[in-house]
C-alpha cells in the first residue's frame, strides 16, 4: 500500500495527463509555469556547471560561454516548447508524431533513463561527500567515502520503492534550502573578496576552450530543453512559452552560473563541497545534502519508468518497476562509488553530443517537414491522440547516429552546435529524398495497374 500511495502522489504531481492532451481549461497562468522552469535551473547541477566553467575560464569567457550556450538552448526550448503548448503533449508522446514513431520514442525514453542514472550517480556523490564532510568535522576521523556513497545510494533507491515518508518532506525544502545556501555563500564570498578582482582574475585551473564551455552549458540542460513540452503543455499561448523560456534562462541559467563562476574563482576549486564548506560551514553542507535527496528520488523514479516503458514498447515485455528501480539505483550507486563526479565535465560533454540530435529531429519534423501534422491537427480538434504512428523511421536513426559521430570526430567549432546542424540537415534532406522515392514508387505502381 505504501508503494501505491507513494507512486500515485508522484504521478498526481508530475505525471498528470501524461498519456493524453492537457485540457485547455486546466492550463495555468504563465507565472506558475515560470516558477517550475526557474526551479529546474536553481539546482545543484547548475551550480556545479558554473564552478566547472569558473575553474577553467576567466569570468568574461565563462559568462560568454553561458550566454552562447543559452542561445542554443533558447532556440531548442522555444521551438519544442511551442509545439508542446499547441498540442498539449509531453515530449514522450509528442516525439511519436515528431520524427521518432512508437519504437523511436521508447528509445528516446531509454536514453533519458541512462542520463538520469548518470545524474543519480553525480547527485549521490554530492550527497555522500556532504555526509563525509559533516562526519569528519564532528568526529575528527577519516570516514570512507565509498562506504558512505553505497549507503546513501541504496537508501534513496529503497525510498523510491517503499515511499519512506521520512524522506518525502525534503521536497518542500529543496529549492528554498539551495537558495538560502547560495545567498549566504555569496554574502560571505563578497565579504572576503573584491568583486572586481574575482571578475578580472585569471582562471585558477587548467584553461578550458570556448567551444568546450559552450558544449558543457548545452549538455547540462539539453535534456531539460528537450522535455520543455512537459512544462509548456500547461501554458495558455505561445507568448507564455516565450517568456517562460527567456526569463527562466536569464534568472536560472545565467544567474546561478555567474555565482558558481565567482565562487570557483574565490575558493580556487571546482569541487562543490570545499566551496560550500569554506563559505557556509557544516550547516550549508547539511542543507545542500537534504536538498539533493528528493531530486535523486525523482531521477531514479523517472529512469525506472522509462526503462520499463522501453521494454514494453520494443519487446512487448512487462517488467516490474520496483525490480527495475533497484537495478537502476544500484547502477547509479556504482557510478558514484567509482567517482563519476570527477568526470563531470566529460559527462556534460557526452550529453551535449548525444541529445542535440533528438531536439533537431523533433524540431525539423514538427515545424518543417510536418510529417504527422494532419493527424495531429485532426485529433487535436477532437481532444484525442492520433490513432496511428510510424514504428521507427529509418532516417531518424541515421540522422541521430551521424549527429553523434560529427560531435565525436569534428574538432573545430562548438560540438553541440555542430551536432544540431548536422543531424537536423541530414534528417531534413534524407526525409525529403525518402518521400520522393515513395511517391515515385506509388506512381509507378499506379501506372502498372
């Protein structure tokens, strides 16, 4: 019963109308949706990105990388967000009629699940590092990080399965706690350092190139940009979508990144816990740890659902969600134990290469090719979903693979931008070619008959 209540609560909060069009009479005012969007940015992962950029870049270059990366994100977010608003569909459903088909959308979900397992590992690393820092401060001993990371990872894993009410209250403090810690840390940082010095000083770590910085920025929130329809399907019009994307990015992406850059310069480190500890002490670490618990709870919950859906759609096999939760939780825990957080820059770079093709294909198919626009328009008028969808368009897989290869092997320019352009162009031209071939086959068949 505990599991059922826990799951229904999460579904009521996060998955409302997830398998149908969001009703127009239930849509929210812009400011409510905007708060959700800002909440997605005001998170530990965004601060970690800012610290990574600040450690390897001057303030000017770090801010410029953030702005340029955000412009790319804005283009993706608004295009897909507007599609979600028009159709009232979340990304998982929209992708079925925007280039990916039934099986393709399940593969997208599996890819999301893999990235969420990675985020689970990183967030659990932060959780464990915080616990170790607090325990070492109190006991003056040397607590083993790997042991703590294993315990914290399994604790969160089983909280998802059994719905421990002892952890559910962290939902209410996650964002406020993070804002309090960041505000206190910023105050202490500026009290002990000259702002002009932090802005003009050289990067404290090994130099990072502009292209790498931009790719990290896009990689950090590319999944958020792709799933923008999950949020904007609740908006009332395109104008609301525009302001949610723009204001949310300015306040969240740019604002939190700038703070992270300045703190990395002030402390001379990209490691989160040393920065937090030096600026806020053990209390700040405790609040950060608590704020990360529920985020990881949802990472694991969403990952397990996506894996279960993948096997259901592709192999027609129904897996037990609780068992899959344990498996994904163990995988994420292993990643944290072996030190995934030390590869955070590489992790973001991978995301910045693998996920942009998804955005490009969906954008091109929905707005340019309009492959299923007629089906979507007719079903939208009835408040229903289209009755048919492609299974797995070949050009989708080809464009996705080519985009990834371009990101991996083309070394000039910005990786994520190269991936977006190449995958979108291949999908557009390839789909037009396939259409012409199909039309010619149909025409020749009609002549023969």
